[in-house]
């Protein structure tokens, strides 16, 4: 099968390239101009690189020609301005759909690997752009599927996993957790995300398919931190601060500066982030590893101990 992949230079996308190559698929990867060298090149893989940008429709011309399936992972998150986020997540997806209508075969399929934040009750513009993204994909004639992973961790993630391990692996200090730390979080290992997508190749439903991808069960945030400290061999001590004191600190800071992000972060620790993965388990036979098992595997080598330059971590 010929598979096109966006977001291949990212953390999850890199794993997806390797996973699809292991399955023997022919790959066409989209890379922004100047980022071609960052595309993974698995040994023996049938891989071609299309230089283009999601925000430039002309640069995508022919990207999906003769492609059987698109795995769309490229995404802009909350760390970029809203206008750029919309241009990539919404307009970029429409540009891909337009190229598919012009060049892809009739049996073309569009699978998006997005984020479980789509269903989260806390507002974010990122969440809304991903909801719109799904809607415009559904509106087209192509068979589609949506995979919604929650917090993804794994070896090579220098944006989230490595900094967390370094913080938890410190010889001393405190790890402050706002509120009681009893709200649940449900991380998923990056290799388990790839495994779910691969398993879907052998499942046929014929109608819209959406899969929440998370660990086997949610764990309290306190446990999440404690397991990470243990895996990293750190000497830091987790300490909770009450919601009352957290709110006071935000209020006082708000007297002199904008605290929108702090309020959102505080709300995050008040909510359960547990996800229903039953259809992935029942339909695909998917069995994600627990966070306790996964974080021990991820922390077992020293890859995370040395910070990477910002450009190299993208």
C-alpha cells in the first residue's frame, strides 16, 4: 500500500514512519522546505519526500497522487498564535482534501491522528480547531478514521517526556502539584499509538471510526508524578498545595500581569482526564501498557538526561 504521512519530522510522526515501513508499505512523506533532512529514513524503506507546506496549497500539488491512504499527524498546538494554528489545523487540512480530490484514487482513505483534547471540557482554541478539522474531513466523500491519543510519551520526546524525567530525576527538591492531585491522567506510550493504527488495517466497519487512545486506566496525578520520580531514580519530593492557596497565588499574580494560562492550568488539575478506550480494545484487540510499565522502559536509558537545543527537539 502507498501511504502518505504528514508530521513525519515530529515525535509521533517519526514513530509512525518506522511502523509503516516495518509493515512493508511504500511511503511518501511531506516535509517543510529545509526540514527534509529531519525525515526518518528506516533501513530498506521505500520512501520518497515531498517538499511542501500545509499552508501553501500550491506546494502540495500532487502530494496525494496515487496514494491509497493518508496518515495526517501534522498539527499546530497552543504554543503558536491562533492565526497560525487555524492556518495549519483547519486550512491545511482543507488543502490536503483538495489535493486528494484532484489527484487521489477513488479508494483513497484519510486517517487523522489528532488529540483526545477534542472532547475535553476545558476551553482551548487548539481543541476547537481539531473539532473543525474532523468536521471538514467527515464532509468529504473519502473513508475516514480519527485516532485521538491523550498525553503521548516515549523515547525521543524532548518536548514533554525528557523535561519531565529530568525534573523528576533531580537529586533533591520539590515537585509541586496543585490541588489534591487526585484528578486522573491517562498517558499513552507512543509505540502503543502506532500499534493501534496498524491494527486498524485489519478492521472494517464501513462507517465513521473514532478511537480514543490512552492507557488501560486513568491514574491520579499524584501517582503519575510518583511513578515518574521512581522511574527516573530521583530524590525529589512531591508536595501538594491546596486549591485555595493556588487560587490566591493566581489572584495576586493577576494584579500585575495576565494569568489566563495559570487559570487554565489550575482548571486542568481539577478535572479527570480519563478516556474510554473500549472500542479500540474490543474491535482492534488493542492492549496498551500501563504507565508504570511504560515509563520504566522509557527512563531505562540515558537519552533524556541531556537537554537538546530547541531546533533539534522539533
